[in-house]
C-alpha cells in the first residue's frame, strides 16, 4: 500500500469511528490532546498521525492500530458485535459466565 493511500484510509477510518461515537472534531481532538486543525488534516488524509496520536486514537476510539492503518477490516468492538449477533441467548449467557 502506498503512503498516500494509507493516509487517506487512516483518515477515513478515524472519521468513521468519530462519527459512530457521535463526536465532533473538537470533542475527539480534546480527548486525544490534539489541535482541531491537526485532527482535520489527519481525517482529510493530508498527514499521517504520529505514533503517540495513533496510540491515543486507538484508546479513545476503542480500536486497533491494525484497523486504523487498513490492515484489518474490523474493529474489536464491531467484531465482538458480529460474533454475538450469530449467537442465540443461551450461547451468550454461557459466554458471559
């Protein structure tokens, strides 16, 4: 994957997860201690986030760096939801124990 494609994919995934959490850019930027303009540049694919920012995004958005970088097609949260979706109530109760 070329660098420009990685930046674009990364930004799209950050924006998608931010929107899923119903946060605006100001809210997410505050949570990861980043300026709104820097977050905007990341979401637009103008810049690739620094390592510290990737780590903060993963924590706040509850996802993996693999997902943000386009190496995986799911986040841990939606992967769990997909697994649970295929289970009946008895299986879910067993899994909770």
